[in-house]
């Protein structure tokens, strides 16, 4: 079962799941993306902008403040599965 909404690339959803499941590898202690996480995030961004350029403003905000909260806000736009539950499950 795919968690991606129609019209969005499945690869972006798969990368988001990896980013959240491996939270401790991609975020620092304060909940901000580290350099490895930034690389994964930028791959997600490229895919999303190619499929839906209307997300440009939201992506701009997330790039300015790359926290877990911001990324979850972006995920709500294209990811159908419960991202908050997934994030809290792995962030602890």
C-alpha cells in the first residue's frame, strides 16, 4: 500500500518514510535537519516541485526552518499515512 496521494511521486513518499524512520541519523538533538538529512530532504523537494510546483511557497518556508515540525507540515500535503504517529514512534 502506498501512502502517496495521487499525482505525487512515490519515491518522495519513500524518502520521507526513511527520513522519519531513521530520525536519529537525519536530525540533531534539537530536531533540526543535519547535513545528511538536508540531502535527503532536497531529493524530496526536487521530486515534489517537478510534480506540483504550487508547493514552492511551503517548501521555501521549510528550507528556511528545517525542523521536524516543518517537514511534517510539508508531508501533510502529499503523504496520506499518519505522519505524526510515524514521527513520534521513531523520535523517542
